[in-house]
C-alpha cells in the first residue's frame, strides 16, 4: 500500500470549492475513488457537480443522486459514478448498486461513505468538509499521490 498523507485546505466560497472539483477532474483516472464526507450542505455535491461537468467538458445538468442513489456519466477517458449513500440502511446494499465493480473500473465519487462499512475501497481519497467562518475547511487524506494532486 502507498504512503498515506493528510492536507488541510480552506475554501473561502463556493467558487473555490468548484475550482477544486475542476482541478480534480483533470487528473483522476479510472479506479480512483473520492469519498466525500461532511454534514448536509457542506459542499460535497457542489464539488462533485463541478468535477463531473469539467470531466464531461460541458455544462450539463448533474442532479444529486439522493433518491436514485447512483448517477453515472460517460466522460472522455472514464466512466464517472456519483453515489449518495445517505438513504442506505445496511452496507451490503452497496453490492446491489454495483459499486464494488465500479471502484475498480470507474472514477467514483461517494457521498456519505460511512454507509459503505466493510465495502470501503482500500485506495481512496477522503475529503471531509466542515463549515469554517464564511467558507469551509477541507481535510484531505489518503494515498500520497492522490492527496498531492490537491496541493495549490
């Protein structure tokens, strides 16, 4: 397993969050998973939407997968899976969604990753959002190569 790293970033506004999503879109590759953690309204979906639109190369409607649980997108060079697991009641429901297979072959963005339980992918970038003043604090942790891509 690769070396683990931690990085703390302050995102002063929604545009800074979207800019980070666009930057992530430029270097994530199939097999990369981003775990988006934080309370409702902390910026998880905002970052995911910016990332997906940037990777698609167009301003497309990117609905929250709160009720569908998973939305997938065919982007140049990679399929993207955006999952919102808030409504799952048991970690084994992840198997029914096909997420384990997607972790190996797609770029996966997972909101509410605590619902994955034992199905948490071994290699993932965890982004934890928390309110701080008028902006948000982002704590990033995971494999050093994935965390390094977030550095300003």
